[in-house]
C-alpha cells in the first residue's frame, strides 16, 4: 500500500510541477510564516465562523483549542520542506476526519481560498524586493493546491466506496428515487410560481376593493400591505427553491417566512376590529413561535458566537 501511495503522490507532485526548488523556497520561508501562524489562525477562525454551521463542529472551548493546535501545525508544515509519504499520509488522515465529521466540501474549498489569499499577501509584503518573489508565490500556490487536492480526494473516495458497497437493487432504487425527487422539486418550483401569481391577484383585488370604496381606506391600505408582504415572501421562496435546484440546501426558513407573512396579514386585518382581540393575540403568538423557529434555524443555536 505504501508503495502504491508513494507512486501516486510522486505523480501528484509531478503533475503540479512541484520541484525541489519549490521545497527549498518553502523551507526558506518557514521561519517567517511560523511567526505569523497565531495571527493567521485568528483570522482563519473568524473566517470559518462566518460559515454559520461552524458551531456544529467546534462545540466547546476544548475542541476549539485542539482545532487551533491542529490548524497551526498543518499551516507550519506547509513550509516544512519535506513532502514525502508521511506528509501525505497525514493529509489523508485530515481528509478522513473531515469526511467523518460531515464537513461539506464547500467549506473546505472556501477555507483554502482564505489560506491562499492571506499567505500570498504575507509573502508578497515580506519578499516584495526579492528577485525570486514570483518563484516563492508559485511554490506556495502549488503546495496549497496539492493539499486541497489530497483533502478533497478523501470525499471522492468516500462517496465512491459508499456507492460501490450498494447492491444492484439498492443502486437502482437510489437512481429511481433521485429522479422522482428531481421531478417533485420541479413540481414544487412550479407550484411556488403559481402561488406568486395568486399573490399578485390578491394584491390586485385588495387594490380594487380600496379604490372601489368597498373597504375603508385604513383597512384597504393594511390589507394591501399584507398582500405585498405575502408576494415578497413568495418571491423569496422561489429564489431559494432555484438555489435548491442548483444543488443548494433546502431552505426551510423561507417557508417559515411565508407563513409569518400570511399571519401578519391576518393580524393587520383583524387589528381593525375590536371583536377580534383574541384572534389577534392568537395569531401574534403563532408569529412569535414561528419567529423564534426562524431565528434558531438561521443562527443554528450558536452560544459560542456571542
């Protein structure tokens, strides 16, 4: 196994045109980047915390401290100057951990983009007067790309192993379910467009009632505003469904926002009637519950962020 991996990673370095000169340049920059490691992690931690789901993986201070040490070690090793089989085995181990944690590949790619931008900026500022600045920047680009390649390969291997472990019946069933799911998603998108058209019709009807004098000006304005709110929520829901069709996650919060908009319209209408006080309080309680649910979904119950 080691012999096979050695051949694979030797080929990997060759494909990226990663030479001995690159190794020498990276080692030469190690002391400079090592002194920058703590500052780098502070910015890196702030960056990954903006993902929104980071708290699911870094759940307490002990985990954060361990994560800090691992990231610092990995970052310094980028400039170790030695990129043999043991180096790549460590990268494979990191990739396997990410897969087991369920960390999305999108976050890995985004994090590497941050590493690339910050590190290249640091090197450019430090070695701006050097004749070999371009070679130094290229060396860093190559080792970062190699690291990203190895880490993402763990995801591809995991997906392939899971698929190959399925029986023929399971593979057929999985393919059938994927097709059915895509059809239902398109059906949902069409239904949302229909809801948007109905919302436009509701808005037009409220405007008609207002200008025809069949409702008071106060009630007409409030109902019209409520219809606009529903239309806005429906449009946002269509946008989220479009993202979902392109491979994004299902936006449950968008459906909650639509429900909140519909309830607010009811509250606006009932608020004009003194006999509807209990109804207003009931709908207000529902809006409060939905609002809390919406906040929890968006914030991901993130106490460490405070």
